[in-house]
C-alpha cells in the first residue's frame, strides 16, 4: 500500500533545497536565471580549464 501524503515527510526524504521556491533557490545559491556572461565564462575557463575527463 502506498503512503498517504500525511505519512510522507518530504523534508526528511530530501534536503531543504527541494522545498525552496524557485526565487529563494536562486537567491540562496546566487544563480542568475539567464546564466553567466561570456566574459565570466571565459574567466572560469582560464581559471579551471576545460570540463574534460582525462584517462589515467
């Protein structure tokens, strides 16, 4: 038998981030809805390099 809505504790099953509204999530994690600028992407590329997996 499936659990009823009252029996499921969402905050226990998932972290608090799952319960935040979209606006609160963006605010808390300092996201930009439209992504980062080309300049910021270029800076991160120079700082961290390409997003690649290397073989050992």
